[in-house]
């Protein structure tokens, strides 16, 4: 009689064990450990010894010109990519949400970049951006432009990065907006058509306002993901641009703990915590928007 | 409902607005697809064709396989391909297993603090992967697993996001089914594998596909955790090939095609599952 309740009680633990072990070692412990390391000054990664506990790493990181430059580039990148990609995605998602033929073809075309390696596709872009044989400069030559040194010139390589960034982020943005569009009650459109409203008027007076909560969510989600910009640097520039001119926050983290020898775990950890706080702030914002949009929907 | 049925037989009047709409959608599709077209045709070109001005829109010979043969025979892409497949199979097998068990426990079994623990785990999803990676690299080094294929599998043996998706499905299965099975003397273990798992086919397909895409395309972690040729996976291998091999664009495009093509094929057949998964919160980097 006593044994059975015990086995019943232990059962959930057995089911959870593999998952919990893995999550503890590879998700929970790493978070705690990085926060701890960020406060240990002069931390020696081989012995685990450190001089003192304090904000030294943070002071060092925040005053490091490379980190500042990385933060500047990252913020600039977010400010370029997020608004442009959102605007394009709103238009394309609205069109995809109409009754169109070739729906399957358009879906495949628009969503394909989601499943393909950004490194491999980035190399195709590198090939297209090539200043001598690249197809982009060839197209520019029709416009009477001599073409840009897209990748090799520190004054224009940021734009190559932005173009690739927008192209990469569009599929996810369109998907999220499409699911927002599908939540709009078709009655609004029927009513507008009965009143004889023009297409553009419907778009700006009905679609955009009703989609506003989703648009805000998309802006926040995309801000988080573009703030972590890192992968895109490798296929296009084999690193952070020309003479480090495209340093980013995540590249700084990677550089401090993996490229430098001996690694500076303390600085990497402090920068990672700064990243976490930024992402956390955006996420709280996202929650607030979510709550707001649910209330709005309730009021409709 | 009737609206939807009408759609099929709907005959459109091609007004100016609708033509404009198709033009915009079509231009968008061309821009989305062009890098793939350029990659694949680039892979089929010869050296002189690739470096021609003005650029050739099509390769001279659509069946020119010499760059692919080079990638597989001279460059070590056969090894990279094998490693990518092994890492993929390892990650999917173990992660799917831990996910099924954990989802079942969180959805069906009773234990103190269940909902609190689950909510805490969910809140961990927002922690950037880039932060976690610092310690994981050290863990792997401490365990002397860096530069082995194990390093590409062991940190990915669980996923909170996939558990969240599958638990969501398990929650939607009515209680009465479970009670009925219990009355028939079915154990939890049997109920899970004989009833729940077969019912969850489409959720499982979604998480396995998302996991496959993420593992196959993973670049940052393999770059950090592996080094030698024998354990490189395709994206990292391609990156090394580019930095060491110089500017042979046609060969790089062939190697890039080798990485991209399997995912394109999978996507063409399983678009529905992938899109439904993506719309629920995207994918890890």
C-alpha cells in the first residue's frame, strides 16, 4: 500500500529528469554563471581566482571605445533595418492576405529565406555585392552610376549589411503580420466596401490602425533580434567590416571570450549582462503591448 | 466558411489595382528568390563565365557539375556533410525524446509547483543565446569535449521552446481520454507512447522540422566549439573554405548550394508545418 503512492510521486520526476538535467546545465547554470562572472574583477578562467567583487568589468566595458563603437553600430543598424523592413512587410503581408492566385508560389518565395543557412545565402549576397563582377553594380550601371564598393569601403559597407539584414528578416516579419491580419474581423472590410471606400483609404483607415498592436509587437521582436546582429558579418565581410568599422555588441562578446588569448571572460560576461538587460527591457515592453492589444480586442 | 469555398471559383476582374498588386507581389518574389537563383546558377558556371562582364544571367551549360565535384572530392565537403547529418540526427533524437517526456509531465502528471516551474522556464526563453554560449563553451572545454561532434549535440539535448509547443498540444487533449485509458488499466508510459504521441503527429513534425533547420544552419556555436576539419559542419566548413580558398566564387556557390538545397527541398514538402511553427515565435540563431 505504501509503495504505490511513492512510485506515483516519483514518476513526474523521472519523466522530467533528462530535460531538467540538460536545462540546468546548459541554460540555467550558464545564466547564473555569467551574471556571477560579470562581477568578478580580474577573473582567471583557468584557476577560477579573482581579485575582488565589484563593477570593475562594467566600467571597463562601458568605457571601452570598441564596445561603444559596437553599441553605436548596433543601434544604428536597428534603426535602419526595423522601420524599413516593417514598412515593406506591412505592404506585402496585406497583399498576401488578399485573394490572390499563385498563393502557394508567393508563400514559398517569401518564406524560403527562413529555412536556408544565412551563411550560405550571405555568400551569395557577397557574390552579388562584388564591386567588379557583381550583379548589383551591373544594375546600377544602367542608372548611370559607377557602382559602389559595397563590401570593401567603410563608408558603404554598412548599407550592404542593412540590405542583407532587411532581406533576411522580412519572412519572419511577414508571417507575424499575416497572423495579425487574419485576426481582423472581415466585417470591417465588408462595411467599408458597402460605403464605397477606396482601396488606399481602406488600407490606411482600417488595416493599419487595426494592425497597430501587431505592428508594435513586430517592431519590438525585430528590435531584439537585430540588436543581436552578428552572423551577417561573417559571410559578407569575414568579420566586423573593414578595420573593425562594423563592430557590434555581440561581436564584442564573442571577441572577448573566444578570439582574445587569454580570454577576458569578465568583460564578455559584463557585456552579455548589458545585452540581457536591453532584451529584458524590450520584452517587458512587448508584454505591455500584448496586454494593451488584448484589452483593445476585448473592447471591440 | 462559405466565403472560403467561394474563393476557389472566384473569377477576378483585372482592375488596375489588382494588376498593380500582382506586379508588387511578383517583384517581391523575384527579390526574395534572386539570391538563390544567383547562387545555383553561379555554381553551374565555369571560372571564365563567373568573371565575365557584363554578368551572364544563365550558365553556359546547365549540367556543369565540375564545381560540385570539386567541393565533394577536393574540398572536404563530403566530411562536412556527414558531420552535419550526424549532428542533426543526434540533436533531433535526443531533444525530441526529452521534449516528449517533459511535455507530458508538465501537461498530464501532477506534482507540487508544476505551473510555477513551467512559468519560470518560459521566462528563460527571452535570455539571449549569445549570453548562454559563454558558459557553455567553458563547460564543453572543461569536459574535454570541444572539437568533437559531441560538442555539437550535448548542449542541445533540451529545448524550452519546443517543450512549450508540445505541452500546448498535450493540454488540448481532453481529460476524459486519459481517464478512460486509466480505467482500462493503461499505464502512463503506454498512454504517452501509444495514444498521445501518435495524436501529436503534426506538433511533433513542427518541432522536429524547426530543430532540423536550426541545427543544419547553425554557425555561431560550431565556430566557437569546433576547429579541426574532421568535425566541422557545413556552414562553418563553408566559412573556412571561403577564408582559406580565396575568391573562387563558382566553387563557393557550389558549396553554398550543397547547404541550402536539402532545406529548400524539405521546405517545399512541409511548408505548412514550418510556417505554423515559425508564426509561434521564430527560431534560435
